[in-house]
C-alpha cells in the first residue's frame, strides 16, 4: 500500500494508500469480522498481537470486503487492517500485517497470509463481496400499503402482511401479486390495531397462524389462533388464546410482535401502555392519585400484569401450556411472563440456532442527563437465553438508574437500585421485590453514541429487530459472512446495522448493512426461504401514505 501512489490502477487493486504507521511491535488488538474466509477462519475474534499498525489515507470500506479491523485504531471505530475484493477479472487480497519483528513466527499470522494467497490464487473458495456496498439490491414487490405492521414469510415463499386497520394481505412470488386474504375487526385508536403475526411450524399443512389484535370490547389486545384455508382466512376458525387488558384513554406503546421458535414456543411482546409525554422525557413513575396511566410501575414492573413484557407460551389444540423456564410460577407473577421490565419492545427476532431471543426497545425521549431525574433517553437492542427483568421503568441502557421522582413535590426521593429493585407504587398489584435488572446489549441516544461509536446521531430513534440471519439454501442466500449476523433497523433513521459477536457472545463490532439502499421507515423484516430479506417500509409520516410498501433486499 506504500508504493505507486500516483498509479490509480494499482491503488484500486490494493484498495487503499498508506499514510503512516505506529512504532514497530506496538501492542494492539485486531478484530476479526469475517470468521469464514480462508484467511481469517482460524483466527480468534479478538486477535492480540504486536505490529506496526498501518493507517490509510482513505477508508476502503464499501469498495472492498473488510476482513479485519484495528480496535481503537487512529482511523476511528472502523480502521480496516485486512480486506479482499474481486478486481478487473481477478482477485485481490491485502493485509497490513507482517511488519512486527516476530510476525512471521506467529502461526496465526502465517495461516492468515497462506489463506489469503490461496484465495487470491484461486486455490480455495471464499467470498469477498459481502460488505461491498453496491452489491446490495432493493426490489419493490408490492405497494402502496396502508400502515403495515408485521409480516411473515411462508415456506413456499408467500409473504403474509398485516395492516393496522385489520387487513391481511398475501404476496405470491409466482404471480407477483398482492391480494387481500382476510380481515379482522380491530380497535385502531392510538397504537392499537392488527399488530402481530406468526406462522405455526406446520403451517404448510395446517394453515395455522397466530394474530395479536386489538378488540373493541372488552378493552383488550388479544392473541388468537386462526386457519388459512384455500388461500383465505377462515374467520370461523378463530380461537382466543390470551387477552391482555389495556387502557385506551391515552396513548402509547402497544408493541405486539410475535415470533415462533423451532421447538413450538410462541413469543409475544407487549408495550408498557403508558403515556410518555408528561415526564420531560424521563421515566414515567407518577404515583399521584388518578395518574395511573402515567405510571409504568403498574405495567412493566408489575409481576401480575401482562403489559411491558415478552410472554412465552406453548400453543395447544385448545389453548396454551406454560413452558419450563419462564420467570414466575404463578404465585408471585403471571406464568406467561418470560421477560419483564420492557417499555416498547416493538419487534422480536429469534435465533433458532442458538435459542436466543432478540428485541429492539424504543426508549424515552430525554436528550440529556439531568440531576435528580436521571439519564438521557436510549434505545436498546437486547437479547436473552433465559428469563429475566430488563429494568424499565427504573433503569435504562447498561443499567443507568433513574431517580425516584416525586411528581407532586417536584423533587427526587433517591436513586433506584438496578440490582435491588422494589415496586412500591400504589398502582402495583404484583410483588414488591423484583428480580435484579439486566443491562442492554447495545444502547444509543439521540446524539453520537460514546459506548458504540459506529452509531452516530440521527433524526429520532426507533430500534427494532430485522433478523438473525442464517442462509436458507436458497438462490438469494446472502454471502456466508452474514451467517449468524444479528441485524437491527431503526424506523426513524432508515438504516440497518449488524452486530458482530465474538466467541463469548459479546459485541465485537457494529457495522452498516446495505447503506447504499434507501429505506423509508423500516418496520418489520424476515428472512425468506430463498435467503433474501423481506422488509416492510412504513413510508413517510405516521399514518397511511403512498410510500408504504413490501420490498426485498438481496445481495
């Protein structure tokens, strides 16, 4: 990289031009992002070594496939160290390593170079296009839609789409048409409506689907089972599984995402059903008389309330059973609760390979930390392999504590303890002593994230899961690099990002996915049997608009 600086062909072949380097044998850590390429597959995710670490005049990301970056490098959070790409009919592989005194005696480094040479020479297979931006493509499949909420992709490739007002639509890959296949009568005030869908694991033969929908009378959001028969919703097949009582006097936070695990467990997210607009963007714990709709302690931190939770059930022919491992046994809390202490877990994603539940959490609105009130607002990406309490409304992000604010006296009564939580609200109908709060996996505010520098300031925040990607053996499978990638999107900011995890499941890096593709308020997504990502764009604004559509992302 430090030669022929004026020869464009050579610069493009290599990918970047050298700028300067550290002293020889400077201790550092390389982050191995691609764990399947032949030059990096045998390396640890965090590769500690001594090197003469190179800095480049420009970042080649987007034009090449970056394999390895430098942790805390001078180029910032994304400091490429090794990469590859197809070029001019051939293959180019580059590493900035090899300058340390002992580099060529390191087994890992030698294997890195040997794998790179073997790939560049065509002796071994490997993909070097995964993170090249212009390899992504977005196709419009159907639209305009009317306030789409959630989708599900059937094994035959048909895509079922929900609209908030109650319509169920189906896009057929054979005809390329979108047709209405049914409608559910719903209450559509505030954030209520037809909210969630999941397909039974035997959907291909049974036609069974699960819907989460808002019932007009009584005031409940209902989980029901229906059957798709002869291509249409059989309205007579509806079976009520579970009612979640709600209030409709004020807005907000219904959530309502559904996800089905490989072993037949159904997950349902519910919002805290609490108005967020009278707390200056901080936590809603108003214990004042007749202000219960502004107190999330009656819902999220109430062990006997189903709101502000992620529920986990085992559907049966006549209803549901409670699987082992939920948070409560029914004495001190509802048996359906798997996760408590959430605010607005709008979209779920299940990784059936690792039995991990992921969800995006839309957080409160405060734009700065404030003495006696607590931290600024953060959105979160969370994951769980076991039941737990995620702290709302007492804690946010990596267990930053709110103050116990007295809304009548206008003063703090102290700071909540995330490790020893007590719900003493007069609006609480459950246990007072609560499980300790778990911190978020990723969290970010309105401004630049200090904890995760890859997440820059944006207009608004609304984190929701895209998918945990796994190849399907289809013609549109993403490159192997993406297997196991945890993808999330932000409705307000219009992007998708991925979390790269290390061997311990900790966050290794956060990277853009398809940044060249314009997304208008992505609201739900799923991986189809062809390996592509099917995604709903809500469009512009908060209601029906001509920009709402179903799209497909492929590589």
